[in-house]
């Protein structure tokens, strides 16, 4: 697998998991629950969005010194 693609997919996973962690904190603090399907549906959208954005913006990100 191309390192650029692998890096983008990993950042997508990080974004999706970060969303789920923030949602868990919201549920704990507010006492409200979000449907399981909605949680993972939005997490997949966040994952895909983060992966696409990092793939597209890789050359424009500051501090990026990898070839």
C-alpha cells in the first residue's frame, strides 16, 4: 500500500475514534443517548472525510517533511 494512502486512512481512523470518544463524553455528561446506528454512521462519515482531507492536503500541511 502506498504510504500516502496508508497515512490518510490512519488519520481517518483517528478522526472517527475521536468523534466516538467525544460523543461518549457528551452522553455521560448530558444523560441523553444517541442511537447506535447514528453513532457509527456519523463516525464513518467523519472517518471518510478525514481520510479524504488528509490525502488531498498532504502537500499543504505545515511541517510535512516526508517525501
